[in-house]
């Protein structure tokens, strides 16, 4: 573990806290300012800006990041973190650039609607709409991977399940980083992890109040954690830090996926914190995490395309 790197980052983060009693608009501005200055990976092609149809018969912004070496047939759809309340293209542009460098595919960074202006299931509808857009553009499902961090990990998993339920072809692979799965917060680590520097029970409660104002936090429509029909999903990899209150939720969900016959693994990264991948390239573990995710995606996209061609 790169303890000096992480501790230096955490010390800087502790000096850059959001305003007390921040509004959603203030949280968005703070989060974007905190993350949008991270450098982009070298060798990127010019970023392409897009407007995608969303789940409300409107459009949402998106960006397509790629490298000259990327296979244009392959796509990773990325859903950003932020508790369904904040996060944007800007906050995750750097992360997506490194993912594009590692996975050999185009990366679609999606700017889905946010709460409280757009409560559940708006973000989940937009996430599925982005996948439908990719299919409509001619991407073969076997060449698409779904990926996200925190709330975005939830969206990636829910999108695959909704696609399956609607009879759409399934993506090649799913990666969820520090996924926000149990919105009811019943996992052991919600009570026993005392040194999570980013996610607190109070913050989780705030996110729930914004996105799920009816209080139905166990609704299978907005979290895969309370679904009992997990069979048929493509290979799934989850990554979570040992210092996260969300840790046990990811482990529990991976175990449920395995029982359902899904190729699933959850890796606990010792000493890591919530969404540490956002600290690339300043944190070695962030780059390694994204490289492993990229290799996993590339393997399953390649295998699926070879099978389709056989």
C-alpha cells in the first residue's frame, strides 16, 4: 500500500471539505472543483461531446474518450459517483481517460440526471437509456462493458438487470468500484468501520433523502442488493476498500451473485478508501485498480467478439 501517497491525499482532502449544511448545488460545485483538476491520461484523441436520449424523452450530456489504439467496436459505458446528487463529466473525466488508456476501448462518460431535482428512478432510467443508445448506434452488446463507482456501480449493475428483464442483449462484463448497493445500510461495516474518511451514515442518509424521498430504500428498482433474481448476468468484478463503510455490502452482493451462478469476484483493497480510483494518477493503487479493470473488460470483450465471429 502506498501509505504516504494516500495520507498526503487525505490531508489535502481534509483541508477542502464542503460547506457545512451544503445545498446540492454547493456540493456539486465543490465536488467538481475537487476532482476536475486531475490530469488526463496522455495520448488521448480529442474528446467528443454528445447528447444522448434519456429516460424522460429529453437528452443528457456525454463524452466519448478514446486513444488511437482503441478498437472502435468496443465501448465502456461509465456511470459516475456522487450519491445520485452530485458528480459530472468534469469530475470523472480524468478517471475515464485512464480507463480508456488501459482497456483498449472507447469510454462513454455519462451525465445522468441528479437528485433532488430528479428523484428515483431518474438516474436509473438514464443509465439504461445510455445502454440502449449504444445498442442503437450499432455496438454489439458483446463489445459493451458497464462500469461505475459508488452510485455509478449501482447503476451499472441495475442497468444489466433491467436490460435482461426487457429482453435486451447483455453486455460483456460489469465492473463496480466501491458500489453503493445497500441503501438501507444494514451491512456490518456500516457500524464497525470507523475510519472511512469520505462516507458517513449521515451522508448516506442525505443521499437517500434526496434520491429516494418516499423512503423505499429496499426497492429492487433502485438497488440490485434487494433483488432475488440475479442469474444470467455477465462476469462481474467489484472492488472495495477496507476502510469503507460500504465494504461488506460489496462482499455480500458478490456472494449472492456466485450463488446465482454468475462469474463474480469482490476484491478488498487493504487500506484503501471510498472511490480511491479518483486519485489517479497521484495514487499508485488508483492506477493499478483501473488497469486491472481495463484488462478484465478487454478480456471479456475480446472473448465475446471472437465467439461471435466463430
